C-alpha cells in the first residue's frame, strides 16, 4: 500500500487539510469530494495512482472536516472554491493538473474547468451535472426537484444545521450508509465521517455551499463551455440525481465521453474504484 501523507496548505486565504500520495515530481491529479463526503473518499484512488508514478492529492475542501471554515455564505461561492483549486495547483508549483470531482466536488471541477481551462489537462466528473444542467433541472424537472428536496431545504436559516447535527449527526451518516450499495462503507469508516461532521462549524459550512451555489446557478445567463477533454462517469442508481443529466452535461463539452455504471449508486467512486481507476489512468494517458 502506498503511504498517504497529510499536510495543510494555505490557498486563497484558507488552510486546507490535504491527503497526498506518490512522488512529488509525478504528473498531478487533484481529487475533489462532494457532500457530505471528505478527503477520505479518495484513499484507494490516491494509493492506486501513487503506485503508478502520479502525485495524487485530495483536499478536505473549505468547510469540511479539519480544513478552515470561513464564515458567511459568500465564502462558499463557486468562484472562491475554484480559486482554492487553482491555489492548490500553484502551491505544488504546477501549471496544469488532471482534475477529478464527485458530487459538489464535480460542481467545483466544472466551474474550475470553465473559468481556468489553461490549468486543467483533462477533466473527470462523477455524478454531478454541469452548472447549466443543474439550473435547467433544479428549476424545471419535476422528478429532479423531488429528488433535490434537501437543496431547497438548505436555503432556510438554522434548521438545516440542526437536522445535520441531530442525534450525533445520524442524517449525514445515513446519507452515506443507506443510499449506497450494502457494504460500501464499513462501520469504522462511517465513524470517521461522523467525526468529520462533528468538527466545529462543519454543519453550517457544508450547508453554506448550497446557499451559495443555488442563487448563482439560477442567475446563469450564458452556457459555461468546457474546452478541456472530459470524461463523465455516472452511477445510474443515484437517489439524488436523474441519470439523463449525464448526457445533457456532455453537450456543454467540446470533447467528452459518458460512461454509465448500471449497478452503481451516487457513491460511484467508493463502489466502483477497481473499475474506475484503470479507466482514469487510460484517459489521462491520452494526453
């Protein structure tokens, strides 16, 4: 097993906790987790690519786990989150990286690739619609609106934080454990997540992501074109997202490919790591 190192990196005014593995001079991959995940999501991916000579890193994004949790909704805007990614690449002295994002980490990845394409060699998105597709479906697709009840609930003040923290954070723990395939998360892993959720300020910060991106996506006027080669991976049995958004998202990319995983849920990188890692490796080698 490749050693996974821990460090803190100051970027864009916040101190981010980062897991990393592999040689410092290897091609660099940045893995971005979503909600209510954290850097723990990528441990098997970090080890896989470290063995193949890549420098693979996975930050706890701002607001999560032991990374900084700045106050205020504006601190979690897509622009700020994308600047965090750019700052991370610069802290490692890299001009370009491979970028992989799942769920809200996918949202940050879409946003970063749209606004800083010169920084991204290749883009991989797992179960996260393109921002324009989020806008279309979140406000116009009844089935998706029903699945996204929590997104609207998170716009309320104080109540969402109370729901997240109630009964020792049972709701976010159950989101992981009960919407994934049986056995995906061990009890020990779920307890690690519970500790992450219980970090001071984490509940409010995680909800603030949703409070920040929903108004910004609603105001989108122009399509955000993706010019870097993109691979979209999608677990079909996703309880939070309708699968047609994968192909809709690909339409905003100049060069893209969509791969569906018929047996996977929303937690595709946890459930299908053995299939996904070689697929990513092949995709990265196409540069």
